[in-house]
C-alpha cells in the first residue's frame, strides 16, 4: 500500500508494444481519462504502416505518446518520462524516445530468449546492466493477466490479449487517474461479448491493484487538472475536427455536403466519420480511385453542393488534373491533403510538411489557388470551415493542408458556440445577368463580381441559365470556348487576380512580440505547438523573440511584408527541406534562417530551442534549458 | 440553400430549342452529326426540360457534344466524365444526366470509371461513340481498333486485342446495354429513348464513322444495301433472326455460345428467343460474342435491360434512414458527442 503521492506538473507517458498489442487503444484511453480528469494534453501516435509486421520485431512496434499537464501545453513532449514496453522490441525501439532516468515498466513475461533474439538483443537488457540509467519495473503482465482472467473460463491464449488493459490499469494507478471511465468504456466496447467485458475488466483491475498492493512502487503520482478557460471541452483529433468542420461549413452555407474520396492513410478517418453522419444529409462516395473521388466531388459542386475530396500525398498527384479543371471551371471544391512523408509511398503513417510547394505549383499551366493550413488538431475544425468559405465565395478549388500528426494527434478543445460561427453565402445566380443586342435576357457564366472577381455559380435546374463550361480556355464574360491570344492572357491574369484578391478578405498576420524582439520565428501548419514551446523556453530564459504562424499560405495575409521587414532575423522552421522559406524569399526578397528536419516526426522543442537560441542570445550561448537535443 | 429542378408542366419544344448557338465543328461528313441530330430530335419527345438536362463529356471528338446542346453541360477531362457525372447524379437525383464519350475516352483512359459506374448502377445515360480510332489526336489506334491495325503509332500493325464494349459492359454488371449505329436515325432514337427511360446506368455503344481517320470501318454491316443481311436486330420476346426475308437466325450452340444458321435448316422453333430482362446475362453475352468485328453479322438493339437498385436511390434511402433514426443533424450535439467535461 502506497500512501506517498507526489504531485507533478506534467508527465509524458509512452505506451509501446507489438502492432497487435493494442497500444493505440490504451494510449487513447489514457488520453481520454486524463482529458475528462481535466488535464491539458497532447498526443503523438507513432505506428508502422504494416497492419501486423512480424510479431516481436522492431519493425512491428507501435507506440502512443501522451503528454498530460496541469498547465497549458503545446506538444506531445520531446522525451517521455515513463515507458510501458510490452516486449523487448518495444523497449529497444523506444529507448531513444525517453529521457535518461525515465521510469520503464516492462512486461517481464515477454523477455524470453526467442523474443530477445527477435528484437536483436544478445543478452537480456533487464539483467545485463544496460538499463542502469533508468528505473525499471519488471511486471509479469502476461501471466498476471491470464491468472486474473481464470475465473471467466477464457482460454489463456484469449485472456492474454487483455494484457494491454492490465498495463492501462497499472498506469492508471500510478498517475492517480479515475477508473470509472475505463470500466464504462470496456462495457460499451465489448457489449456484444460478455466474456470479453469480464476478461478486460479483470485485467484492468488486476493492473490497478498490482500497483496498489505490490510493494514494488514507492510512490504514486498526481497531475492536477489544468486551469482551462471555463467552458465545455472534448478531446479531438485532427481528422475528426476536419470532418466536423466540413459538416459545420455545410450547415453554415446551406449546401449539402458531398464527399468523393478513396481510402488512403492517414486521411481515411475523415471518410469514416462522414460516412457515419448521414443524418446531416452528408453523401459519401468511396470511389474506384483518387481521380474518381475528386471527379465526383467536382460533379457535386457543379450540381450546387459542397464538393469535397480527402487524400494524402500520392492521391494529390492523381487529383492534380481535376483540380486544374475545377480551377478553369471556377467552381468551389475543397481538397484536403493530410500530408505524410514522401516521395512516392514514402512514410504513410508518419508526418511531414512536404506538400506545400506541390499545393502551390503542382499543376500544369498558370494555376494559382488558395491554400489553408491547420496548425493544431482542434484548429482543423476552423481551417476546414475557412477552406469551404474561400471555395464557395471565390468559386475556386482550395487546398487544405493538415498532416499525419494533426490527423491522429489529439488535444482538448473548448467547444465553440455554434451560433457564433460565420455564415457562408453561396450566392447562386438567380437569373439572367445581361441582355443581347435586341434586349433579350442572357446569362453570361463568366461575368464576374467586381469585388471578388468570382463568377456566377448557376447549378442546373434553373431555366434561362443553361450554360456549358469545360476545360478549354473560356472567353471572358461569355464563357464560350476561345483560342484568342489576348483573351487567354486576360483570363490568366483574372484568375490570378481573383486568388490574390482573397488577401483583402482574410485577417492580418498576428505577431506575438513581447516587445523589442529582433528575431521573428515564422511557421505554418502542425509545427505551431513545437515552435510555441521553443519560443516560451527562450522567453523564460530572458530572450526576446517574436512568433507568427501562417494559416493562409496563398495568398499570404496583406501585412506579411511589413511584418517580415520589421525583424533583423527571420527564422523559418519546417518539417521539409525548405518550402515556405523559398516562397518568402522569392516573394519578398528577404533572407531567412531555415530550420529543417526530415525525420517524419514533429520537431522536438529542445531542438528548435537550440536552433533559435543563438540568434536571440548570441552565438556563444548554445546551452538550452534542458541540455538541447540528445 | 439547395437548387432543385423545376417541376411545373413541361413546355412543348422542337429540335431547334435543344441546339445551342455554337457552330458545330466536327469534320464535314462525321458520324457525330447524325448522332447529335438524333439526340436533338429525341429530347422534345421525352417530356423533359432543358434546364433539368445535363450533358457531361470527357475529351475527344465526341466530347464536344455538350457545347452544341442548349442544356447545362460540362466538357471535362479525358476519361473522367463518368466519375464527374456520378457525383452530379448522386447529389442531384432530380436531374437527367447524360454522358457522351468515345472509345478512347471511355475504354482506354477512362475504362476504370466506366466499369465502376456500371456496376454501381448510377442513374446515367452513357453514349459511347465507337469509331475504332483516335480522331482528335489524329489517327492512332484505339482500344476497339481491330488487331493488326496500321496507324501512325502502329506502322507494323497494332498488337492489342480490342475490347468488345457490349461484352465489357455485360461483364461489368451493367443493367442496360445496347448497340446502335450512326446510319439509322430511327434506330438510334429508339435505342436512346430506351436507355434514357431505364433507371440506372445505361450504356449505348454507337458504331460511328470517322470519315477522316477510319472511313468505312462499319460500312460492311451498316451500309443500306448490306444492313438486312449483316445486322441482327434484337427484339425482346422475339426469335433472333435476320436477312431480307428473315431467312437466317441464331441458335444456341450447346457449348454456352450461339451461332448463325439458316432458319430453313433448323426450323423457327430452334431459334433463341431474345429476353432483355433475363437475370442471367450469359445469353446476352453470347450474343455480344457473335461477331468479332464489324465484318460479320452483328446484333444491334437492346442486349440487356434489367431492374436493379439504383445507387443514388439507395444513398438517399440511407440519408433518410439516418434522419429517421437519429433525427436531423444537430451540429452542437455532434460536437459534444464524444466524452466531454465542463470547466467552471
């Protein structure tokens, strides 16, 4: 019995096991009970592309990292304080992800000779002293789980599978989390299989009780709730936030939502969620390929609906031609690219920011379009609404960039008041907009709104507005096919001016400047958390550094030049080999300091701190607050 | 805001009302002209409205078709018309959506979309202009060109076994499959009418002459003087026979196929009786294999016309069922549908 409870302000727990061990599930559960408990949190699922790589090998290790805290945090944490390792491979693969001195809970039963060999261990790390820098707890999780489940009559092989809940129970005890939410979850999840309810409940309780009664642990910990703003909160991943944002955009515009798509990692959860929301009038089509997915979405847009397609890098390659058609037709279309590591199949389950230039330039011909980038999992909700607003208002395809980290990572989200969300006006053409020489009414499909340069959107079904559009160059105003050289030049300019003019309708770039900073760190997308973390650390050390984060990647906010020119040093951290920095240099003729990583993982805060620090404190001052990158 | 098709009584129209003001720019003598005329003459008879009618095409000579119609229309990208039309038909079941495509567009670059559209049974009327050649790119072989065809890209003869579009459609679970040709306006109009009235995906293969790059490809079977002996009209419920005096006919060959016989040799009772509505497409498929190219007697007309649930109807049913079960969508409720907690 432990009566010694130590309060921590934050803790980073990493669950690691075989792909089949259910680590994503327990990580997700631990996240949810911590969220309900009121902690601030951020998560990083980290799993292989293979559904079940060979069991017990390093290739097949799946991990889930969760950072919980009693204060506002912005990243899933650099290095974990606690590692739960279900087998030797999980231990081997994750030692680089944890801090020196970390606590390691291992499933001792899995450290047999065969498993050690599969993981590449010549000797047992639990015995050979190689883990001397860590506090290691050896817990026979498999056998304790099987023993706990015995009364249910379940076969040992089946009972063993509940060991992930044993591990969850143990960690639940260790961090003084409530048990009720997990018991309720088990009942719901296995509702149709009473025996599994029993087995998993017993395993979970056994893990919890093991912590409490085994005289192994000298101490339990507590992380108090964070002081969040008042309101109702939920825990949300980026993919769900995108799906809900699209439904919101549908409600706000009155346009029925149509999703044409094809399954692809890591975007498929958007399809899964929307397929389940048919009571919002949502129609989803899992098409025969990426091209058909975006084609069907464009067909729905032509029909006057909110046409959306979702994908990741390889799918973007395939959709390029249809996006170009949407651009030429000047019809609304929302294209969501959940970026992953590339090129080619690349790293399907990992995260990267390497599609920005493709979004900008990845089509033939002069083909500018608006680009929006989400900066956190919850922000995906608002970014999806904004992408839809731009698409509908300006009659254009819009690319929304998220990434694998945002898509699968979760954070607490204070639910917005639905009535505060901005309305989107589809502004359909209602009647003829011109007259011919004899005064007869005419409809010109390319007669633009002078303010937005948007053309009329006239879905079929209205008499008098019948018109034909297509991929061939359009004559200005009439929209008829035209090969006229002057007209082509004019149309290229008009399309570009329409997109550039969006800058007038978006907010200025906000700069967080404590005053007197000479250094600006400017980022985009999912690096918001890591950059914010690094900037906070530098400020905590007395450094003055400004931060700005772009949501609108094309066009940029109107004040961006003025912002960039205000600072002596502009640092651009990106998870690619330098894409935003090229856009900034090309457009504004400035020099930038580029910080790039290509490990298909979020930036470690310490790494950014180390890269930014010398520009703030001077070149000698290279020591960061926690020793920098390991 | 949702746009829906207008519903008051349909005004009387003539062919002229369905033609746009754009000058038709196919080569003089092209078979496309007669297909355009057939469609424009048929539409006034269908009881449909211009504003509720949409033509969607891909790329190729045939794909210019929508520009010549005074309806809504889209000239899209190569091969993708069935996919785009699918999105339109599923989201706007109130519209009458036609797809105009060619052999290269539908069967080469767009083959995937064509087969999946048919198996899903989306409510589309697909007109496949088959001239067995690439016209717009000036004379390369197509997926329906005969084996060994000499073209600019196959100076030593093409090595590709051609597709038989009717066989392909039947294999792709199509619920309506027909064939007609550009030399017989009445037959075209009747076939298009049937295809339009079918609820689901309808595919009509139209033998169409390209007088520039593949002139006379079908003249051995569609020429006025040879038609009677070379075209085998398929009529539901009737024995399959042809010839000026109906002297030839089609019988089952006992090995899963069909063959041509002299009626006098076997008697009329031995002929197969055409059944468009047969659930099993085997006999329709056998008929589609009767001719390997437009050089021997070839069946035309409706091969298959069966009732199968239409995709858009089923999708709409799922939406209705979800609303009936969960109530109409409530955004605030959706956002708080996961675990939530309140911070005071």
